[in-house]
């Protein structure tokens, strides 16, 4: 009996141990869920990734899936929940995102992952069906769901919305489109906060007449009076063909709502007066419509060979500072393209130089007027140096552009320039690129070797008493000493590589933000934030090798993540870039010097990115 009792006890203990082991192994779970799996192209949905376990403090390195087919409106937003039932502790942590589809179709949201006690957990994938219209079930639910004031989201949306409009829907590649974002409201609201800026894939964008504050005017739309404010104006130049989309502009707007009367008591009219009742504040997410633009290719018949993609209406001016010079004296050729069109995307025309001339890289300058019709100029100064004498001719410069108003290619041709080059004191320089004329001229300048030595005389002076002897003897020793000092300094700097990287990165960051610093010093807030944004984007373009025509903030962020830049640093960059746009909408900050703060933050972000990508 004793033996059977021990065997039974051992069996029970083993089963209990196995059960506890299995429970411990599977007590943790990581799952994904969505507020809806069928939505409309203009609707938002919430995706939540939830980890459940006994101790959620061990969670590390949460990584969200790639929302490539969706626009992230907000997130990740974290929340924690803990329950104790019969002494058993259960906790969960959720990471939620508000997203909106970029287009129609059926898409998969991939798995999220995190680490917990040395083990990696993955969520399930979610399938989302995006249709042209909204999901009837979600619309009905959204329309019926009401807040404490008794007002549904659908009712708010009918009285508060963002409308995006374009002055044309069909254009040619490179032709300007003007897009305007307006806020329409019939409700009392507070200062809105931007939750998502629009992006322009396939376009080069230029801000036009950006308002520094929100100013409301009254407009009538569909028989109703609205208070209307212009949020943003942008000029777009298509760089691709086909159907292109401009993603929505999203704002988070605090709306003040009075409670609706819930009874037939006549005294309620008195107590429902705003003076006696405190309004409810509702956070409403207003999202603009998506704009579709059909972009056609430029005509491919009789395209001049000098065409490089310029679209608009332009003029060209070419000047030479002098036409009579001596060999080795520089001359300057100035080339300036001005007019209306895609100024920043212009490629300046190439021109030929005569044999015997050297051409150096030009100094370029862009001037853009951000009016309703983008205009300005792009200029360059070329340094030319003639090396051989003679009469030289610089051929005419040709610049071709497509004029959308006239629906034809136009070519501007400058005059040719004749340069008379006289022999200078430096003689004829050695080098290639000589014409037959230049070779004939060499015969007049080459002298024969002198064979007579009657003027050679012996000097009675010892070598050790010669100044040049001692100078040549000391120079190698001094050079070696300097080399050793320099090498030791380099070794010392190499030993502290982090300090060296920081110094170089700081110098580069200050240089990039030089224009923003100028406006910071004179307290020009609007131009400061524009310059700061341009400097950050310009830095990312150069650092990541992204062309201006293809640059978007979202694309740059994706590229930084691919290069393993820390997520905290990427988020900080995104926050600064968006704050440059938020400044027009957000209320005044309590910081005594917000411009100085964001300037220093931008310097630090560039430095940290430099160190991370080194």
C-alpha cells in the first residue's frame, strides 16, 4: 500500500509539474486586432497589438509592422491593464495605431513583434478590405454612436470638415497644379493640432502663400453658411505619369458641444442656456478628401535634343564679362533662366568651350517666388580660363522648354561670343586639348638650348658657409618633427573618436541651419520655421541620396529605419519636421524661447543622425 501510495503521489506531482510548465509556457500571448476589417477608402480604423502575461515589465523592443498600404494618423499609443482574480495576477499592454487606407483593395497588415524574457513573440496578420465607399456596418455604427452631448460623429462631420481642392485634375508631366486645403466649420472649436500632413508621392511640392495664422471668413456651401479658413496652399509639379494621389490632411480638433435637451420640461430651456451649462469638449479627427490627378506624358513628336524636362514659360540671358583677355586670365560667363514653372527642377543647359579653354564647376543660385504661380530664376556663373592665344569662339547656348499654354516646345538660343586671347607673361601652359592653330603657335615660343658656357665662373665660397645648404639640411628635420607632432595629435583624436565625430557633425549641422539661424536672430518666426524645415529636408536629401523630385518625409523616415537609425531619433526628427508645420495652428507655447529650443533640438538631431550613420 505504501509503495502504491508513493507511486500515486509521484504520478500526481509529475502531472502537476507538467501542467504548470505548460501553463507557464503559454501564459503569455501576443495578438493583433482591428476595429474593422472592411472600411471605406476615406475611413480610419484602429489596429491594436496586445501582449498578455504575468509580468509585462519584461517587454522589450516592440516593432510595429510596415503599414505600407496605410497612412498612420496617430500612434503608437500605449495602455496597460492589470487584474487580480483569486490572487492570480494577469496584466496586458496594448500598442494601438489609428490608420487610414492609401487606396482601394485588399491588404494584409503584417505581424508585430516584441521580446519578452529573451524570447521573441509575433502577432497574427490582419486582412483589411478597402472599398470605394464606407462599410455600411461601420457607417451605421459611427452614425449612431453618440457622446454625452447626444451628438454623433456623423453630425459633427456634417458641420466640421476639411476640403481639399485642385485647380485641375488633368495635367501634363511637369505642369503646375495648385492644391488648397480649407477648414469648414459651423461649430465652436479650439486651436486644432495637425495629426497627419499630406504627402505628395510623384510630385515636387512648393508651398505658396502659406498663412501664418488661421483667419476665418464666411462662405456658403450647399445652401449653408460656414466659417472657412485656408489651412494650406501648395503648388505641385508631377514628376511621374499616370493617376497620382495626394494623401489627406488630418487635424485633431477640440469641439465644444452643448448638451441636448432630454425632456419636455419647459424649465430645461432655461438651464440649457450656455451660461448655466458647461459645454462638453469632444476631440474630433477631421480628415480631408484624397485628390486624384491624371498626368499625361509630354508630346514625343519633334522633341528637340536640347530639351531636359523644363515645363513653363522661360527666358534666358547669357553674358560674358570680357572678350579681350590674356592667357591664364579668367573670364566669367553668366547664365540665367527666369520665368514661371518648375524652377527648382530645371537643368541648366550645357555649352561647348573652345579648344584651349578650361571650365570650372559653376556657382549656382535659385530664387523662387512662392505666389499662386511659381516663378523665379536659376542662375550660374562659370569660370573660364584661356590657356592659349588666338581668336576663340564660344558657340551659342541653347535652352528648350515645353510651354503648356502654347502646347509646344520652344527653344531659346543666345548669341555666340568671340574672345581675343593675347599671349600673357606666364607663357603657354602644358596640356592637352590643343588645336592645330595652338600647335603652330608653340613654334614661336619654344627656345633652343644654349650651348655656350662663357658666362660660367667659379666662385670662391665653401659649401658649409652657404645659407641654402643649412636651410636644406634643417628642413627635413623640421618636417619630420612636424610630421611626428601631427601623427601624435591624430592618434590622440582617433582615441577619442566619439568626440571627433561630434565636432565634425556639429560643424556640419550649424552650416546646414545657417539660414534658419539668420531668421532666428531677427525673430522672424514664419521665415525661421520655413528655413528650418528646408534645411532639415535638404540635409536628408543629401545624406540619404534622395532627389528633390522624389523626396517625402515618410520616404526619408523609412530609409533611416532601413539604415538602423534608432526609432527614438527618427521620432524626434518627425516631431521637429511636423512642428515646423504645426506652428501656424498650435496655440502659443509657454516656453520663453520656443524658436531657440527647436533650433537647438534640430542641431542635436542632425548630429545624432550623423553619428548613427557613420
